[in-house]
């Protein structure tokens, strides 16, 4: 087998690129969730509502981890001559749960979008008008 130093250089560059991409993705995700937290609290809601948009990434991570473990188990069973199958029903259940979580997040998105925000109710109460009316003083 012949050693090719250019292959090691290309591989090293690819590793650096992948690590940079992962760190960049984590940084952007953290910044987005901090901004989302600020928006939620400025609207007058509790900061605990940040949990709702965190559910899909957590669910997807659990499903990805579970599918990797099940695939690894199936591969090991096949290599060891064990013909007992892997129960993929649990993974299908996780996929369904991921879909339900996505639906719940969408419903809460609609609730936040079309409900009267606490900060608007408070502003309307101070000004004596109804939320959204011309005399409420709330500017969109």
C-alpha cells in the first residue's frame, strides 16, 4: 500500500471544514434561540414558552440516535448469525411522535400569531382603548 500525502491533506481539510460547519451551525442555532427567547419575553409571555420550539430538534435527535442504535443492533445480529429480528415498531412510534411534535409547534405558532399578546393588553389597559383599535396607541 502506497502512502499518498496529498490524500491526508485533503482529508484533513475536509475534517476542518466539517468541524467548522458544525460549530457554525451550533452558533447560529444558539443565537436564533436567544433571539426567539427575547421575542417571546418582549411579547409579554413567560420565557418558559421557549421549550415549545426546542421540542422538534430534541425529538429528531432522539429518533436519529434510536435509529442508529437499532441499525447497529441489526448489523451485529446479522454478523453474529443471530436471525432474531429487530423490533422497528418503536422507531416508527418515534417518527409518529416527531410528526405530532411538529404539529403541536405549528399550532402554538398559530396561537401566538393570532392571539392578543399580554404586552398589547397591558398597553391598551394603560391607554384606555381596546387592543388593536385606533385609540389604543399600539403601533404595528
